[in-house]
C-alpha cells in the first residue's frame, strides 16, 4: 500500500513539473512580446534549413546539397518602439527591421515592406529562447525553403 502511494505521488509530482515547464511558453503575442523585450538581447543558437540543422554551437554544419549561409545575424534585440536590430557576424552597424503584434503571431519586416517577413509564434517564445521562421524561394529558386533561426538570451 505504501509503495502504491509513493508511486502515485511521484507520477503526480512529475506531471506538475512537466506542466510548469511547458507553461513557460508565451500565451499569446502580447505575452511573447513582453518576453522578447525582457533582457539585453539574444544570441544565435541554431539555424535550421528545411528542418535540418545548418548551424549549431557557433559552427556551420555542411549539408550535402543544402543551402549554406555566409552571413547570419549573430545577435538581435527587440525594442519597445517596434524596432528590431540584428547584428551580422563581424558588423558593427545593425540591420533594422520592424516588429509588429498580430492576432496570432509577431512579424518582422523591412521598413519598406518589400521582401518576405519573419514570423514568431507565441509557442516558440520563452524568457530564455525564441525561434523566428520564414519561407522563401529566394535561397533555392524555384523551390520553397523553410528557415528557422533559434536564439538564446544573451548573458
């Protein structure tokens, strides 16, 4: 009887821990924006191209027949006025984009609205990390390419 109670307690405790860990993701775009604005910025952790890891642990990973990136945003920062600054590796001048809250997500676009947009969904945002993604034919025309940039909070 004691063993059954102990096992039941451990199962319930494990489920509570799991639920608490899962609840760290943003509930909606407004909550996501608050998490993205908290802290000093974000550092690139991974680049995925068509769901294959292309960059990890500070190193490019060659994918046979895949797309290679010579340039990528190493650090980024969201500003409360709607500005988004992305610093490419080795550059001191930021690439400026605008971020906008929508009903279901956050989008990042160039100020002139030409070109594609990056999307951030609330499920991909915590206080410690976030993912932004886009789909485009610009990288491997005429094929559609899905790109995900995963960032970790800067220390």
